[in-house]
C-alpha cells in the first residue's frame, strides 16, 4: 500500500511537469508573435480540411511502471476541420490482474474498447499559438469477460461447510460518456504532445447473478463516475 501512495505522488508530478512542457512553448512563442486573432471573415476563408492526426496515449503504459494495478494502450485518429472541430476515434486495450491486499479478492480481465466523439478548439481564431485548447465529448463502449475469486466463506450459523467463491469467464459490457478538457501543443514540425483530463460517467453496465466487474477496460474502476488522464504523442500526417 505504501508503494501505491508513493506512485500516486510520482504520477501527479509527471502530469504537472507535462502540463508545464505543454504550456511553456505556447507562452514563449505567443510573446514573440503578433497576437492578432482572425476576424470572422478571415476564419470563414480557412479551408475545411486541415489535416489528420494520429496519436498514441502513453499514460496508461507509464502508470503501470509506477505501481498501478491497471494497464492500457490506446491509439487515436482525428480530423482537423477549419482548426475548430476535431472528430475523433480512439481504440485501446485495457487489462488488470490484481489481488486486493485487504480483502484478498483476485480480479482479472483484458479486452479492447473504443470511443468516438468530437473535440472543439477554443483557440480556433488564434493561429499564432503553437497549440490548441480542446474541450470534447466521447461515447465509449467495451464488451469483456472477467475472472474473480475470493477466499472461501464459512456459513455464519452452522460453521461448515465452507462456500467457495470463484467465478471464471463472467461476461459483461459497458458504455459511458466522457467529457474531455486538455491541451495539444506543437513541439517540433509535425509532432505534438497532448494532455487531457477525462471525466467519465457510466451509462450502462451488465451485472451478473453473483458478481459485477471491478474494472472496466477503457473506463476504469467500476463507479458511477470516474476521472482519468491521457498523455498523448501525436503526429500530423504530411498531407
């Protein structure tokens, strides 16, 4: 448990440091250029298609190295429309194989998930900035199976026999909505870094007769709401 508390502090430090790395170039370059936003007429003349971005979230992989019970890997593809609207598809794979230190309950699952949605660039009229301030909405879904096992229970009245608690291959699915807010900054030519905070609200989840999931791939721990972080390396395709 001590290791997990330390890892939490380290993860928070990484997030704050990354946020500074994203903000610093934007602040410096903004000071070196003329801060003249586009007029409505100038923005209307901006071509609709502004490029395709391919991204990979590394936060889910890095958190495992710092002691997290959960691992995830995720890629995304988004289209830039007039530097304002960004339709996006995110596909990932989440897994966990852990035992609770206090209850000795073991839980295991791994499955793919996907999200679709749209981001909105608040700074769409400020092309002098080397980055974007994005707010967005996503719909997520996953279908998965899980194993759960716990120490055998003893009948409180008769004392015996013991009752085993072990279920394998329990099938479930879940859907949710995500509100995203974050930054994406140009660091070198066609390369970008993105950092976003995700507020997730569960829409549906299939329960089983004797169990329910502890972790939902792509969503996180099974709660009515959840908060997550993504730290994404992004490449803008050269066409």
